[in-house]
C-alpha cells in the first residue's frame, strides 16, 4: 500500500553500484544489455532460423509498437543476420537442446538457461515467445497508473492458460463422496502458468528494474531438478519449483508470484472462444488487450496476421474466418479438426462392420442422454437415429484422424460427436456455429469395460 513500509530487494546489481555485473563470464551479453536496457530491464525473445517468417511478424509488431528495450537471442548465425537486416538488436548465443532438436518445444526449453544468464548480469527480463501479438510497450506499462495498466508488478509475473477466473487463478473444487454424510472433500485446483510470456526481476513498490537473487535462484533450482527426456521438462520444472517447499538441503525458490490478467494478456482460447463474441470486450474503443499469445491453435502465423489486422489495422472482420477450435470457420464441417469435407457418407445396412466405433455403438444397444434431455438418443442399424428432437441419421466421419467420432445429421444441422471410450460419454460440436454440447450413457451404472476395445 502507498506509504507502507517495504522490504528492500536483495539485488544482484545494487542500485548504487556498477552495472551490468559478472561480465567476465558473459561479455557479449553485457555489451548488448548496456545498449538496449531501459531501467535495467529488457524485453527478450529466443529464436532460431526454423521460424524466421513468424519471427519477422513478431519483430514487425514490436517495432511498430515502439518497445525501446527489445532484443532477440539468436540461436544461429542465419537468425542473427535476419535480425541485423531488420535493424533489431540481437545477442548471438550458440545453444542446442538436449537431444539436438530444433523444433519449437526444444527451443522453448533453452529459454530458461538464457533467462538465468540475463538475470546473472543484473538485468530484469520480460521473456516472450515469438507467436505473440502485442499492442503496447509491455515494460512501459509501469509508467502508467495502476488503473490504466492491466497488471501490477511483482518479482515473477506470468500469463495463464486459463479463460475465466476459475481456470486462470485457481479454485476450490468440492467433491461429494457417494453415500457419505460428511461435508464434501475440497481440493485446490491450480492452472499451470504459460511460459510464453513472463517477467522476472523487479517489484514496483521496491526497486524497479533490477534483478533479484531470488529470481535467479528459482531458475537455478529448476535447472537442478532430475533430467527428463521431455522437451518441455525445463518449463514444467520451473513452474513446479515456484510452489515447492523447503526441506532438507533443498531451499525454497523465494519468489513472489502474480498471474497476469487473462483479459489483458490473452491466450487464443479466450480470444476466439469467448472474447470476440463479447460485445464489450470485442469493442476496441472500450478494451484493447496488451498482448495475445497464439498458444492454443496450430495456425500460428495465419492467426497472428488476423490478430494484427484486428487490433493494429482496425479490421472488424479479421477474426471472423477462424473457428474457436482448430481450422477456419467455413460454416460447415469442413475445416474442423481432421475434416476436409461437408459431405458425410450414409452408414448403410452393412457399413458399420468396417467402422469400429459404429459397431460398438450398435453392439452396446444403449440409450444416450444429450444436453440433459430426459428422452434418450438411440443409434440404430442402417444409420438411423432416434432422439427427443425427431429422427436423424448418423455414420462415420470421413477422416483417418476422427476414428473416435461419428457424425449426426438432425434437424437440418450436422454435429460431430467425439466419444470418450472409457467414460461412455461424448462431446458434440455443431458444424454451423461450433456450439458445444455434451452427452453420456443414459443409465447411471457405467459399464466397467470400454465402449470401444
């Protein structure tokens, strides 16, 4: 609170001392941050030459916004030359992930070593993936008032994969035990922070802009965890280390953590599934997010173009071509995950014999509840379907990637039903507008075997 006593940070580079520090070990990095840093802080990204087109989009947006303390860590010479040609400050660092991979997950795993190096010379870091579109100078937000900015500063700040208050900030989940007269059990559910955009090193009410040993310790502890084969192991270890308690010779990370506001630092699930259909949030005159991370969808570069056109170009229709899920919004089933056609083949009298899920549905001969309706849905031989809404048809989805799904044509609409074999349940997507609904076996005593063996 304003006027309250605060505890000073234990700074790697004291405010009244030389800066940067530890330059004997990292002279090239020190030279770059001397030129680029503002208030001893930088916005940084890590990239190799596999994603130069996406990197170019990202750099163009950052330069258009006018971030003065931005640099890219180039993992190979081709990337360094590419950045030099765009007038973008860069730091050449030769690193390869464990196993020698150069894909996006392997590159992402290197961020944490680079982050530790930057902290060690006394620079605070806002580390960003390159599949992000920004609208403002993120580090410059600290110069705005608390009301105007979307996130107040903490030692560690990170965006979230969540799309509402519960999934973004955690919640208590009550679980009633069948037949028990005791109160429901309660468990705290947390959502992993997304490593696509996070900040380490300063505290707004303490000493802005200087790295803290606590931040560096959090990274060094996670790097000391047992080695794992997964390419995202460093990211997971870092997220876990923040919450681990001290015990034995293991020291606590000792960082203060804050989750960024999911309406201001967007992920694309929130943008495409929720925000664009909200009249107030989609109105750029009333709300403009700070950044949007294309982390939920595979069409990263193309969606970046659309997001840039919407927020930087003022194109009201730019987001409309995209589904909330994967693919483009065609108004039909074509473009949904693994589906390239709107024509759904009739099942026929014998077609189910070559369709394992269909064979299993007919063999089970069960009624299914859909959207809570009391009347049952019944999958019948020959592709006939009976339901509380009338008669329809069903059959296989014509895609090698949708063997867990059937289509249902009912009431002039086509639905794709993806079955969860162990749960005897399904998720349905209406092709025309992507409305999602759910269904399950109507009787409560779910069979112990799987629907499809």
